[in-house]
């Protein structure tokens, strides 16, 4: 997210890319890649970050990872980590900071493929 305050809620897609700050007056202007279509069918016509809200499990072992809501990942009780901020990049990917490390996730259907190789699946 850019240095200034955004005019939308927390977890918005506003950010700086290549030195140009991109801001959206509302989340309806934010990019919505086709990858969100599968979850959009479950959730209805929401913004990109709204679509990924819900509970997620790691694939293939089924380990509950947590719940994405209100721009945060609330980690499952199995983890001692406090909630982590999650946002949508201008390109439509997920971005998360965890313990000082930045991770990017690409939504494919009902699956998030994270930059560290983890795969999460949506829990309906």
C-alpha cells in the first residue's frame, strides 16, 4: 500500500508500482482477475479481497491454516502467530507479510498458490 492513507477500507488494493502510486476510490474499481470467478460464484459479486474471505486449509495434508477476513489472515489455533495483513496487488495477486517475510499468492479457482510453494484450498 502507498505511504498515504487510502480512501477505502483496510486491505485495499492501493499500492505503489514502478514509482507510480495507484489508488482506488472504491474497491469496485480494483482489478478482478478471472481466477476469482470460482469463488465469486460461491460468494456473489464482491471485491477481490472479499472473495478470498473464509477458511483455508493447506494442501495436501488438510492442515487448517486460518481464516481471511477484514484484510487479515487470522491464523488457526495450531499457530502462535498473530493475525497478518493481506492485500491484493494491482495485478490481482495476494500479498502477505509474515514474520518480516513478504509472500505472494496466486488464486487459481478455489486454490491459493503461495510464493514459498504452499498450496491452500478454500473450505466451503
